[in-house]
C-alpha cells in the first residue's frame, strides 16, 4: 500500500477531514473514483478483521459511574473467580468504546486483571452510528470534563469489592494521550502505558509518580515530534520509563481492525511488553 494513502487516512481520522475531502484526495492518489472505492475496504477500520478474545471464562458487565456533564458508561472484564484484582483502565481511540477496545479489555482480564473500559462519548449522551460520526462527536467533548471523567474511572474502582487497590492504565492514540495525562494527574496510579499517544507538557512531567511505558510507530511523524522533549523531561525528573520505537510500522499498529496499519509482529511484542510491565508494577 502506498504510504501516501495510509498517511492520508491518518490525516482523515485525526485532523479530521470531512468524508468528501478525504474521498476527493484519495481519488487524486489512486487515479479514479473506481480505484478509490476499491481500495477503501483495505484501509478503513473494520471490526470484521479483528481476532476476538472469547469471554467464556471471564466475568463481564456494563456499569455506569458519575461523569461530566452526564454519566459515564464502561465495560468491565475480569477472571470469573470472585476475589480482589489489580485494575487496568483501558482507554479507547478517538471513536469511543467499540468492539476492539472491549476485546483489549478481555485480553487484560485473561492476564489476571480487572479491566475497565470507559466510553468518553457516553458523558454527552452520544451513541454514534459509525466511525465517522464518532470522530465528529469527539469535537464536542470539553477537555477538562473529559479528563475528569477518566479520573472518575480511577475513583470508581475503589467502590468495587473485586479491586485490590492497585491500578494502571493503557491507552491507544487519543487514549495514549489520556494515559499520559492520567499519569500526570493521579499520584496513586502505579503504571501508565501509552501507545502512540500525545505527550503531556514538559512542565507537568514532574508530577508523574507512575512508571511509564511508551510505544511509538516509526512512521508516525505526527505524534513522534513530541518524543524528544518528553524524554528529556522524563530523564530530568528521574521518572521510571521504558520507550520502544517500532521501525517501519504505522500509527495504530496495535489495532487489528485497521488492515493497512495493523502490524501483527509489532502488536504482539508491544502487548507482551505491556503485560509484563503491568505484572511488574501493578500486580
């Protein structure tokens, strides 16, 4: 796949571009409307592509907790045995809670964690019909409310009988940026893992108490521009961190519903590192 097409799709999903502008620019790259339409299924996110983690040996439920301006909905997954577990907050990309992120929550649950995956859009009462609508609705979220709603997820955990008091978080893309921000705002957080997420302001890094693990894609110029300043601030403030760069892969390489950007080898390695990191710092 031409990297220019992948970069255009990344711009479309993050700028965001309108659907019409995206299609017109795709036509210019592919040479015709027919060629553009034929290539769309291979670049757009499609849940049919993902490998689903079964939940037959897990306890799952859907819960709500207080949010701003409205309540926050979340998906819960953990092992079936009734006991106290370390918790991981799973933070979605810029399209809200979907089947892929729920699957990531089940993967964490399979590793012995209590996983909670909140839906940022639920606080404004949105149930988006498709990916495009979800991304557009994200423009309506107020940053200060949104951050508080994920802090509230951390606070909600303490109300559960199956939580042992230790928590970490992992986020992807938009959620990677949120994971970094939670590390800044939550001194009790044990660990934060950010997949290709925006970095916090350098002056806020001194507030971080959690251990950090950062995963970046070699071809992700948009996000990678902030790495150097972030790493400098981490070193200056003696923050425990691990940083991994996956050469030759694209933004969203962990998302198996994104066929042209997903990289199975990098995704498996990054997830293995994530679980090992949480086992070390959260369990």
